[in-house]
């Protein structure tokens, strides 16, 4: 089987290594394979390797830290961060609703948490107290 990824990264000898010929062997020798791959991949940026692998037709994507994930344009497009008043004049950013349904609005803000005991009368009326 042709190993496109190994050719794309300029390391056909990795694919030729008998320790890595099958998935079972790659699992058995994962420490050495990981070491070899790290040596190669640290020679370029994430953007470089994503471009190289995409050109070779290898499905891939970056591993983001929390900051990178939250700054991704898809997070804003899917309204996955919403602002909530914090009660002291500022706002907090919280996780948005992950369930999106076209029949329901998905506002970009949420109401603040109520003050302690502020809904007491409404709750007691609702439960018949």
C-alpha cells in the first residue's frame, strides 16, 4: 500500500520500516514511531505541515489549545461563546448552547443570574405557596 503521508513529509523510510508495516506493529512500536515523527514534524510549523498533508490528500487538522479553539472563526459562527452580565457592570463569556435548531433563536447574550431570592414570589405563586 502506498504511504502518501510519509512521502509528503519526505520520509519514505518510515513507511518502509518493517516495524511500522501494519497497524498492530505501529501500535507495538508506537514510542519509536512517535519519536521519528516528532523529529520530522518539529522542522516545520503547523501551517506548513497542514498545507503539505492537505496537498497530499491526507485528512488532518491542528491540535488547538483552549485559546486557539475559542478564537476559531467557527466558534463565533456557531455562537458558541455568549456574553452574560456579571452583575457589576461587566460581562462574562460563557459557553453557548451546543444544540442549534433552525426553529429557535440562539441569542448572543443571556440574561444574568438572578439575585438571591429575587424570584421568590414568582416561584411560590407557581407552586401554589
